[in-house]
């Protein structure tokens, strides 16, 4: 596990640093800051969908099916905290589990303020390498939070 500091915050990932890659949306990052890493091990993450469509992405290019942005980090949050921290345009309608595979190159950092939300939550953007594996999860979200 390696510790990465982005924008003054630290996250541990099984990854090595890479030369910084371009982002599809530089405004999606706090102060335009992100780092690029190559995963050396699997990372489990979440993808939330705000458009009302269930996406499994089995056999489908996820960049077309569900975008390249995923939620990373160890916090346990309420649905409203996820919306605010990940600067989503509205409440999410579906949740997918995501297995991000070794060899994947990701941009990592914290969400900048968008859609009237403050941002600040950890996110990752798929840059290259194996596509993540998505699996639909029941959208049952409790109104409790904490740390894992």
C-alpha cells in the first residue's frame, strides 16, 4: 500500500505514481489538483448513477455505459453526504460495486465544487488499462455515517 497526498489529503492505494495524465474535466477536481497512479492490486469502489438507469456494464465499454468516474476512499456516508462530497447533480438512483483491476491507470483526487455541491470527497477517473468490473447493488442507503 502506498500513501498518496493530493491537495493536502492522504489516501492509501495499492499503486505506484505515474506521470500526470490529462483529465476529461479539470474542473471536477478540487483546485484543479489530481495525481495519476497505476494500480498494482485490486481496489473496490462504488459508482453511483444519477440518471435513473441501471448500469451493469457487462460486456459494454464503461466509458459509454456509465462514465469513467468512481468513488474511492474508506468513509461510510449517508446518501446526502455522497451527493455533496462527490458533487453530484442530484440524488443517485442506482449503485454499482466496482472492482478496479491491477494495471489500471487512474487519476485520483478530491471532487471540486460542482452542481451547487461543495465536493471534497475522494474520486477516481479511469484513464487507461483494464475496464473496471461493475455489478449492480441494491440501492438501499441508510442515513448513518462513520469510518471504516
